[in-house]
C-alpha cells in the first residue's frame, strides 16, 4: 500500500512495505514502515511480531515536555534523549532523572558531578522521611540511613529507628559553620566554626568545654568532676611546677 491517505481495515501479510497508511485492524508478520507522519501508519488494533536481537526501533529525540517514548493519554511523561548517549525520564513535562554518557545517574539534576548525583529541593524541615534526599530502609520499613538538605540545618545525616526525628541520631552541618550531633531530639555535642568542642552546651568557652559531670576511669578507679571543678584524691604522687606570669604554680599528678 503506497497511497498516503488510504486506510487499511484488514491486513494479513507475510512481507510488504507500508508507506503513509493508517492501519486500524491487522496483523503484520513481516513488513517495513517507510515514510510516515504523525497521523499516518498508526496501529490501533493489531499484532506486532516478536522482536529479535537484530530488530531496531528508532524514534525522535523528544523533550521533557514531549518525550519520544510515552504512553497513550499521557503525552508529557516518558523517555527522551537530550544529548548523545544520554537517556532522560520526564514526569508531567519535567525531567526527573537521567543517565549520562559516562553512566552517571542524576535525580533532579542535569549536570552530573559523580556516579550518583541527587539534588534535593529546599525543605521545610527534617521531621519526616518525606523531607529527605536519600532514604535507606530496613526490612521492617524503619529508617536505617537518611540524608537530607538543604534547609535551616543544611546537610543532614539521620540515623533513626522510626519515621521520627525524635528517635535515633542526627548529624548536621549548619549554615553558621558548625557541626552538631543530636540524639533523642536534643543536641549533645557541637564543633563550632573555630573548631572548639562543646558537650552539654551550645557555646564553647575553650577548645573543650564540658557542661556537666566528667568521669575519668580505668579498670579500678573512677574520678569524677562536677560543673564546679575536678575532684581528685587527697594525696598527690607528685607535682609539676610551671611558671605563669612569673609566678610558680604546682600542678599535682596522681598514681591512679
């Protein structure tokens, strides 16, 4: 059939070339589609033979809004080819994922920087797994690892047992250039922008600032310090003498 406006209602052929025809009912055993347009050579009911390894199906490159391969009735969702050796997937007219010519996979990003590149949109918070960029679950549907950002706490690594920020541990890098560590919904340790470490307080007054009790121990002896200072055994094994502003001071040390 070569006439471009001719409609074939019943077709049973073992071999043939079809050019510019609308096929409404038919079985194609062996055939070649030649010149077609968007309205010609449309199969609405029929059987297409099994494809073999030498069979080639080609299409246009398409776009995110009009992908080259798409389902009936959903013209803006499917697969398109934005560049050489690149496959992209669109949903609702917007690109959602691509595989570039190096085999890198990108989600939410078109310029891939690594093997797996995920771009997370601005988030309102991290109180739900819905506000995450990468989620790894255990077999019981609880969170094993959750990566999120950016939001008010920028980059977040969340370890949890349930879908709640109040359970498990969270490590976050704040835009104010400090890193925080949380457990049970409360910050426990912070490394500030100067590299000072604080435990039990958000403001470090020295390189290491502990707000609360400290326990120094070995297998037999435990020595504790409260917020008012360090309590040590009454008898010192010796002293280390140092000079501070011209005045000698003794620092005791202990055998245990």
